[in-house]
C-alpha cells in the first residue's frame, strides 16, 4: 500500500487548518508543502514562515519540496521551521551533495528531486545519502497537470538500484497522481504518492486518500 502525501498547494488557503485536519484524520501519511520562488519555476507559493506556522497544528510529517534557485541559502530557515523532510531539486544547485549534507546535519531527512527531463544518472552519486528520492511526474510549478508516463521508467530504475545496492530510500512521485496513475507508479516501485488536486478538488479528501491506498493494496 502506498503512503499518501496530500499537497496543500491545492488546499483552500482561507481554511488551511481545516484542510490539514481533514487529511490528517483521513489517513494521510505526510503533508506535502510546495515551496516555489518564481525563478526556478514560474510560480510563487510559500516560505519558511508558512511551514513554521503549520508545525504546531499537525503531527503529520512535513514534506517540504523546494523548487527554488540557490536552495542552500534557504535550508537553515526550513530546518528551523520544523520541516521533517526537505527535498532539493538537483537542477537548482551546482552543489547537490553539499545541500543534502546541510539538511542531514540539521537533523532533517534529505531528499533529492529530479524533473521529468532529468535522468536518474544525474543523482546516482548521492543515492547512498538520501532518505527519499522524488521523481517529478509533471514539470514542476503548478497543480492539476497531466501525469507524464515517460517518468515511470525512472521509478523502476531507482527501484532496481535500491535492490542492487541495499538502499532503502523512499521513492516519491509528484504530479498528476490519481486512482489510475498511482497504480503504475506503485508497480514500478514508488512508495509515496503526492496528490494535490486529486485529494483537494473533491468533496471528501479522506475518500480520495482511501482510494489511492486501496488501488495499491
Ligand atoms: C507541482 C507540485 C506538486 C503539485 C501536485 O509543481 O510539486 O506537488 O501540488 O499537484 P497535482 O497532484 O494536482 O498534480
Ligand atoms: Zn511538490
């Protein structure tokens, strides 16, 4: 059964606490928070103050996905804000190893993220040090986009590397996840599914979380 990480990018920002409580009670495993800087991606979302405000209202694992240039400048603020997992896009820094080291030294789980156009080979040297790998299944920046099937092969490659080398990082997928696409991801080896619009653009987010889990039993 896959772990589900609802993305609050698609939540109702005027009723955020309610929307977080609904997914927590509804069986979510993590809470996915998308951080966008308007440069690495053509959209702006939340900063470290937002994560800090959420921290006391939920026990969910805060899974922070940084879509920002120069992520190393912002890492201390997100560590202090109470993030549990911090993900850095490999395309956004020339120093991915250093960025992951900063996260780990801060006592936070480290994640490396790859865009649909980036091969697994690009992150191969840091796979021994990460707790989670995020395979983007859409081009980052917006919720509600269509799942890119060409990314599934990369999930399978990562799963094979895990088996060959005895690594146990989680493989997370993000973008266009719904009751159908989650099955392909799970079969290929994904262990965590981010879902934004599928969960939140629904009358009953808890029912959507349940559907994703039942589809991957
Ligand atoms: C996209 C974000 C996603 C987004 C997913 O850049 O990284 O986390 O919230 O939204 P859906 O599930 O609607 O594709
Ligand atoms: Zn995301």
